[in-house]
């Protein structure tokens, strides 16, 4: 179908049949209601484990929601979305192509609010080629999985046959099944025989030959005319294949020069190597991607760095990994297991045969020491020791016979290589999880001031010499070597409201920040009973008491009703007995409070700076077992005794006990368009996935929602475990079977809507849904599934209840950077040299037709600021560009944990914190225990009902549901 013209209508025809779920026919219910079994009741919604699609407008194979939407929630949807949902119910594995389903909202004009300015972006204009591009299928037999080998085969073919059989053309190859040319080849299908010779191993022996059959067959023509129409705004859908061709062409030369990983390229020649510790080092590199924008095609270039395994002798690598000298002692079992995990799959080369450097891939580590290892040398049962074999065969005397051997090759019949004769092959990227010290070192390496980053990006473009790239020349692609100049605007900071009893009753932040001097929290929370447990051995009891007293005084001075004395004096406890200590001290406190019918309001925990799993254990015990909110403070905060530290901690405590720190003046005066005129709920949602290497851990979905209106500053949250690396949030809406009541509606959206009604007395008439963590290839899939779930959740609450929805994706993992146009103009930058907070861009580098924008809502602290990218996928509220941009920017000043504007809209931020926190609730073997007490990690509620939810893992096993939060914890912002 064609592009949707104009803005989406606010109203659609009412449901023709009964809404899904109960049919109360009355007011918004406050309690869970059983679902009727009549015609309007849907079947149990099947779960879906599909991976994301490859292209944004393209359907994902085997992907998509699989449940049939009921008549109710679909009744108000436009025909194109209803058709898409109905099609998905007919075949579980098929999502309809977006051209037959829905279109994302067109841009409602460009914004005009704010002060106009000019910025530079790391986008380089790419001239669209005037060539006839052809696509050919490639089949290589025998089939290999290595792109390196595939490229070597095609490179040899081109080298031998370009002039004679390829018409002189230089093809671009994706390393798999597709080859592209600028113009047709002189055949429709042709077979080639190609021979590859292995690299010289230094032995002088004849090199091994490998023979391949290559069949090249014409597949299709890439339609550049449609791409041109799309860039001009005259075609609704991006022709993904044409963009893919151009991307492959521009990747050909870098792929030959550097080590490619994803869309980035790395090399030790692109900058100094930096040791990261434990046998790892960082390599500099660059990211490259062709993108359709309002100014035409652009090449997005950014600097990057990643971890590689140092090309060390294996013994030296193991010593670094263990942080211990192993040249004169055997390994413990734990050390051997650690080395085995680190080295599995790593390539090594042997060093005991002179110039002959044969390469092997490590499959394991022997349990026995080298001196104990023997192997059969003939069929008669004769055995020989590894030590004897190396001495007799190579004249090599093994020195470290107490160390195990590496196992290489087939695991059924492995070969043994002593560790001392092996060296790690250079250029192997480390894809597993980095520890905190390695992350810190890598961030320090990649952290660049904006001026330096802009310089390096420009130099990289010139170094790559795209104008001289033979592939770019062949295909007629021309790349500018100058950063794009882009029109931008600086949105003003909002006025913030504080308590009338303070000397300053409101304030306007300057350059994205302010402080609490002379101000009091707009709504102070109550803490009438609290206690402190000190797990830091180097913090004496007197210092702990002084710290707690000063903190209590600061909370009181900031406007909280905070008791200055704890229920019990601060107690010291061992870090390895956190659960026992917390429960024992809690029961002591309750022996005092219980007879008075009082509860413990707050626990203050003093933790060591490097506390391992202690932080997560404390949060789990408090929130899951005891039902109290807690505030952790690390040792360095205690020793500083700094008023600013006390003030920041007080902000966190206040929202954890139900208070508000500040609100927008415009919210109180009802001057926020499409938010304060009618009851509006703002959602944030995110899914966090396990770290690389954790193949069995579930993903964690989190949803938060505002619980006050018109202030929209307090957020309740729910979390749920779901299938490993599943991006769709499965528990937004569920129907469970109750033995007595039958089908019963549940799910995170439904629970949060009910909670909003209880808290405000209003049912939401608008929903604004900020969805974090979605890549462009998943836009269509996520919108289709999650908007459907929102519809069903609403319809299950009340007949014909369908509030208007705006669905916005928030992206931080992109590579667009914005720079001041003139680095000598101090008025156009903050103190770090970054663009000013509030800078918004919806021109040139944005989507040609759709509603998106870049917003740098925060002041830079270190390095180059990364603007957030907001892309509207659905909009029934008819936001203007100014309306949504201003709302988003203003919300960034309401983040509860600090007096700074933040880089992404707070509900999305809170959802990320909630999902991170929930990993602490999992079983210890799956727990992410590396968080620091002062870090941005874990915050995340789960409700009693959400904790009972389970899903199916890819292998069919049930994902273990998260344990339930106590009721008095889940309704406050305990995750802050």
C-alpha cells in the first residue's frame, strides 16, 4: 500500500465485538477480574522466541507474535495495522512485509522552538552512483563457514578471471552468498574451479592445496531508482537491497586492510595498543555505515576500540590471567578451569619448530600435568610420553612439565601441545565479558574530547582515501571528506519547582545542572525508623555513626521528615555474612518497632569500595526477603564527609520512600501539551540481555510507568525474566488459567494502569511509551507485538477502553556524534567542549520522511557526548515536532538521582536500572555480581504477579520466574 498521508487519526471505529478480557461495562476496575469465557475471550497468547529481522522494513523470517488478536483491541486500529496483526495470527513464523502492513508516522514538520545554531555531524555525503547494479548468487563447494576463506576464494577468482570472464569488472562480495557488480557480467551463470594454497608454514614442505567449485548465477538488479525516490521523499520504504549493495561496496577495501567485526574495522596500525590487563589489549578502529538521510546518502564514520587477546606466549598469558607467576609451580584445579575457559577457541601457533609456525585452535586443557601424559604411537599398544616425544622428535626439552598441555584439534582424539611451545596468534578479538578494571581501561582509551574526536574522524576518512578506493570508483560512489554541517536548535531548560518553605522556590538550570543550595524537596518523604549496617572493615564505628548522623541531618534539612537517631546503633558485620547480619539486625529492630505497630522505613548499608557481590546480595535480601528499601554508601563517600555527597544521597533516599525531589513548573500549571490537559501515563521499557558467554541466562524485561499526574515524576516498575536474548517483551499482556476463575488477564501494562488509577484516581486517556534498546532491524517487529499487547491490556480493563498511544524508540547505541561548528566559540559549548544541553537536530542527518530527531539533553562530563536518537513508530496523539522534542528534553531534568539533566528520557533510564537490578534477584550461579555500590547498576522491581510469570527458553525449558518483591517496596522508586 502507499504511504500514509497526513497524521494518524485520533479516533477509529469502536470495537465491533466485545473487548478482549472481562466485560465489566462499568468503571475502571481496581482489582483483578476473571476473564469471561464468551465469544470475546481470546485463547492463551502463545509465546514467541523469534530473532529480529535483518532490515528495518523487511519481515524477519520465523519472527513475530503468534497470537490472534481479539476483536476488542483491534477494533480501533487502522486497517493496515489490523491486517498485519491478523496475518501474524495465521502463521506463527511469518511477519508480513512492512509494505503490506504499517507505515511509521511521517514527520509532522520540523521544529522551530529554541535558539538556532549550526553543528557538525560525523556524516559524510555520499553521491548516489549512476550505475546499473547487478546481484549474483554465489555458491562455493565444499561449503565453509569462514568469511575469510570465502573472500580468499573469490579474490583468487577475480585475480585469475577478471579480464577473461568477468568483463573486466571488479565485483563486491559480502563474504557469504551474494556478489554485486556495476553492470552485468557476460554470463547468466558460470562455474569456476579455484585452488587455494595454504600459507607458508616455514617448513619448506610443499603447501597444501584446497580445491573449490564456485558457481556464480544472476539473481536480480538492485533498484537504485527506488532508492533515489526514497531519498527524495517520494517513496515510503527504503529499498534495503540497494543500501546493502552500497554498504558492501564500501566495506570491501577496509575488509582487506583491517580486521572486520560487525560494522567496525580494527588494526594495531590505527593507533597505539593499550594493555587492558589479564592478557588483553585494546585496538583502535573505526565504525562505518551507509545511511539514508534528508541530505541524501551519508557515510557515518566514528572512532571505536575493542579488546583483543595479546599475542603472548601461552604461559605468559596464563600468568597475566591468574595474576600470578606459574613458571615454577603447578596449577590448582580452579586455576586450570579458569585458563581452560579463557583459552577455549583461541588460535595458537607453535614455536618449537623454528620458522615453521603451524596454527591450531585450542579445544581444551588436560587435567594431568605434561609429565604424566602419554599417547599411543602404533596399533600394537606402544605408548610414549609427551616429554619423550618432543625430545626425540624435535630435540626440544620441555621445562614446565608440571603444567597441563593444551588440547587442540578433534576433542575425541586431541593432540597435546605443551603450553611453553605455543604463542597466541595476533588479531583475535575478545568477545567475552570484560571485568570492571578492563572496562575502565577501555573507556579511558576511547574517551576523547570532542575536538580530538572530530580530528581523528576527519583523518580516518582521509586515510581511507574513499576517492581512490577502486571499488568505490568501479561503482561510481563518491564520498565527501568534510563533516556535514547541520542546522540545530538549543531548547531552553525548564523551570523546576521546589518546596515553598525553601529560600529558593524554583530554579532554571544552567548548562544542564543545578544544586540543592537554599532549596527543599518539593515533597519530602517520611523516614521515622531506620538503621545502619557497616560491612566495611576499614570504617570504624564512630565514623559510621558520624556519617549516619550527618546524612540524617541533610535529609531533614532538605525537607524530609527524617528521624535523626536510628532505631539501633550502627552495627559492623562481615561482608561474607550479609544475609545473616541483615536478617538478625532487622529482627532486633522489629522487636522494638513491632509492639509500637511501626515498620522499619530504611536500611543504610556501608560497603567496601570493591565489594564484589555484596551490593547485589544486600539489595536482594532487603527487597525480596525483608521488604525494606535500602541506600548503599561506599567507603570513599563515608571518608569524604562532603555535603554534596550527603545531598545526592538524600535525593535517592527521598524517592525511595515515596517523596518527590522536584517537578516541572509547567506540569503544575497544566502547560505541557498533550500531557497535562488529560490524564496521561508515561511508560519506559527496556530489555537487558546476558553478557557474552552467558549462554543460558534469561533476558530481563522491565517496564516502569508514571504514578502521578500531572507531575509525571514518580514511577513504579515491574520486571520479568524471559527467554535468552528475546527482545520482544513477552509479559506486557498475558492470559493465565485460574483453576476456579478460568482465563484471567494479567501482565505488566495492566498492572501499571491499575496502579496509576489507584494512585491518581484517574484512568489514563493518553499513553506515551518510550521503548529503549531496539535496533532499526527490530522496529516493525517490536511495534507490532508490543502495541498489540498494550491494546489488549487496555481492553481487558474496561469495555471500549482504548487510550491514544504514542510509541517512541529511544536509541543510545548509535554512532552519530555532534560537534560545535566552531571550537573557538566558547558560547556554543559546555565546559567539556561538547555541544550545549538541549541541542536538538531534526534536519539533514535524520530520516528522509519519518518522525525522528537527535537530542543531546545533558552536559558533557568526560569525552564526547552521545546524543540520544528518538524515533516515533506510532502516534495517535498527533504530537508536533516541537511538542515531543520539548517534552522529552524537559523530562530529562526530572531524573531523581542527581541535579543534572540526563542523556535519555528518565522513564527509559529507570527501566534500564530496573532490569539491571533484577539480575541480583536470580540464583547465585546466574547472578551478575560485579556491580559497584556507587555504580549505575541494578534497580528493578518485580511484583508478586509478575514474579510468577515464566516463559520458555529456546530449548523448551521453562525460564525460572523472578522472586516476588514485597508489596511495600514495589510501589516506590526503590531502584534509584
